[in-house]
C-alpha cells in the first residue's frame, strides 16, 4: 500500500510504501511520517490504544500497529 504524505496545504510532497518504514520507529520518525511535531507524537504515544511502548527512557512505535490504528481512526471518523 502506497502512502502519500501531504503538507499542511494538502499538496503531496512524497510517496512511500508502508514497507519503507522501519518495523519499529522512534517518536522522531513517527513525527516526521505524520508531519506533526515531536510533542504531538508524544501525546499520541500516551493515548490509550496507540501502538507505542516505552523502552528505557524512549518510546517505540510498531509500524503494523500504527497502520491498524490509523485504519481504525479513519473508520471511526476521528
């Protein structure tokens, strides 16, 4: 599945396949992928049901879990 990343004015800047993402990513990679700031990525990590786990002092996000979470958010309209 190809993912089109958009800028704030909804213009596509790059396309990537989900398989291009690392299986486990840190919050910096998540923020870049979602085009949000680090603080927003951290807020997501603290959200119930979000596929993030704390390892030591850092957070890691599972790529496949992120995909399922995004699909659920899209289906739920939120």
